[in-house]
């Protein structure tokens, strides 16, 4: 049995000063020695992640961060890693030495609030000093929940769990569907899954597994085939499927083999809709027409797989773009949680489906591109657009299709 992917877990970030007790609190919450605990300030260097089931919330991911008050050249690098965690945090826990509060702690709360991230304050080491009454009054007035904890003794943990439950964003508890809303109960979706060098041995990749599960949850039927078997498989059905979903790299062949009256899209586009918003990504696809030889393009990939010789993000998409533009482009590739703070030099960002990112981080990247005035597209949309089948790839999404027709 495989665990829930990190992208589907509620991300709970632990923030605060060095030695405030963040690591001790994480160890107490998980009942494991996840983070190294020491009296030496700055023991935690890189963010430490721990997935677990936190009932009744379900799957969560705790992220223990280095203290944001770290100093020195190495400390600056640690702080930068910590600030990246804000981008993917769904709920922030500000861990505070119970008797210590000033502009530093207030700044963390303001950073979380400015990003729309709900926060819980944990006054740790409360056996040594309690939080001032005036401060608690301020938190109540700001409707910021707080608890008193003693991580070393496990005190206050039930109250912290309850506070996290109440702080969890409603859209996490009611996560948007991946594909089930496109295929009514009792209808069928055909999934086209190429088995090539990038297919992991003995299993399917995350988007394919999630799509199958979402269809089953929606009481729909699911037929899985390879691209060269699609035409025969469709011929054996006694009525057309409600939807065909393909790996984006097989778009052209699958489009040729799928009857025009059957809606067609890709796993990448489905993930992009669930994790973000298709409309700005439509604008990003249209921005391809404005590219000129020599322009800089950023290709962002959420996972950290080892690229193969004909990698989709490093080889195929750059090749299709260069053919479409009619000249070389300056392509930069980033992976995982790395995403440039300064996007001004790029003419276009092209992002994968983001199956390994949570929705908050992907929405944050969309917002960052919008603020920088840089269009952002998607793998599947880019491929469909450069191959001339863009309107067909959007047929299942009326709002996105209307955006395309209006802008075109």
C-alpha cells in the first residue's frame, strides 16, 4: 500500500526563533525522533519533513524549519530555505518561548497573514514562563488561536491538534475533484498511459493513479490502454466514452485516434486545473506566439526525477518550442521547490502539472508570475498549442475554452 503523496497532504509549517522548541514540538506531535534536538542554537539546518495521519484531518505533512533569526552566511542560506516553506504552507504554527515576544514574532504572523495562511501560536516551554495577559488579549482581538505547550512533557498537544483542525482551510477539507466531475457516474473514461523509459517499473506515475482513484470515487468506469491500443479499444466499446485522458507526449496520436465528438485532454491539464487555475495558463499558452529567437523561457518541474535522454521538460518541450518559434531559445530549468524570486528576465514560464506540489504552492507561483507580468503556461497546454489541437484539449473545460476564444 502506497502512502498519500505529499501534494495531497495538509502542509503544516513550524516557524520561530532558534531554540524555541520547534523540533521538540514536532517530535512530540509525531511521537518520533524526527528532528535532532539540542541546546545548541541552529541545530536544524534544512527543513525537515514528516508525513503522518493526524485524525480527523487525515494525511498531513509537518515541516520543521530552521530559525528565521539565524545569522552569518550559512545562516542566510538556512533562512532562505525556511522562507521557501512559506510558499507551500497551508497552516503555520508560530512556536514561541512563552515569555519572549517582540517584533520578530509579530513579523512572522504578518508574513503568514499577508499570504492568507491561517496561523496558530504555540507558547512552548510554558512551564518556565507564561505568555503576558496583554499579548493574549491582542491575539484574541486578532482572532489568532493560541495554545500553551511543554513539548518535552507532551503537555498541550491535544489542544494544539484541535487548533490545527479548526485552522485547516476549508478547501483542503473539500478538495476540488481531479476528473470525477467530467465523467458522470456510470460513464467511462479511457486513460492512455504510454509505457516508455520514463514509466517507473512495476507501477504507474502519480497523476495516472490519482485519476483512476478519482474516477472510482465518482462511481465511473475506467479503461487503461497504451497509445497504440487506443483505436482498437474504442472500437470494442458499445458507446463512446465521456472522456479520453492522455499523457501529453502522446497528444497528437491520441487526438488522431479519438473520434472528434469525444472530449480529450491530458493528465497534465487535469492536474493544472486541480492545483491552480486554467485561465491564466491559457493566456500563457497564447504567449508562445509572442516568443522570438533568443528569448528566455523558464521550465519549472515540481518533481526531482533523474532526467532521461529524451526528457519532456529538458528536451521535448524546448524542441517543440524552437520549431514553433523558428529559432533557439534560452531555456532554464528548475526542479522541486526551487522557483526564482526574480522572474523579470523571462518572457514565459512553462510549468508541469504540479502533481508533487500542493495547491497553495502552485497558486503562489501563479500569483508571482502575475505580479511580475510574466505569462505562465503548462506542459500539456504548451504541447497541445504547438501541435495545433489546443481548442480540442480544452473542450472539457468551458471556462478555459471561452477564455481562449475570447483572447484569440
